[in-house]
C-alpha cells in the first residue's frame, strides 16, 4: 500500500511540530509543506516538497493539514469567500484542521468543505468525522501535536 500524500499548510510552531513528527514516524512519507513565509519551509528541504502556494499544497496531497492561526488564513487557503463556499480543489481530500475556529464556526467550515466534496476533521469535531481507521489514527496523532 502506498503511503498517504500529506500536505501541511502553515509552519508556525504547530505545523512545524506536526511535520517533524510525521517525518520521524514515517521517513518515506510523501510530505508537502507550505507557509506564506518561504523561509519557514527551508528546514524541510530534502525531506519534503516545498510548495510555492497553498493551492499547490492542496493539489499535491490526499490529506491536507491546516495549522493556521486564524480563520482568515483558513478561508484564504480554502478559497472561501463571502458566500461561505469552499472553491479550492478539495474534492476527495481529507482536511485536518489543527487550529480550528470555535466549534460552531468549525461545523460551518466542515459543512462548506463537505459541500465542495471534501471531508473535514478537527479535534473538537473528531467524533463527527467519518474516517477510516488509518485516518483516525493520523488525526489523533496530529491532534496530540496541536495540544
């Protein structure tokens, strides 16, 4: 079985810890990283693909980990504008949000992702996510990084 292709968008402290832990656990992981500040990605040169945009990071992976500090950055990454619809290419992808908005807003975001054909998981709504056992283990491990 092939390793999952995972992207991490946002390499502040949470995203960086998540990337390090994923690579420690599975050194051959197909990991892509992106941050609005390209210098934050340099630590992963040679062990991950360094994306030049959030859209590229989304396109590269089946699972996209968002480690973004504010809902505004989440909206930009998912191309979610005033109508609330996600227009970024998330169909068939699992979006894992490590720093989600409060639970009510996370539910709304999750519905917008589902409407666009993706799936959404975050620590606050983990019980509501429909995940395979492998995805549930991944999300649980990532949630422990964010805690």
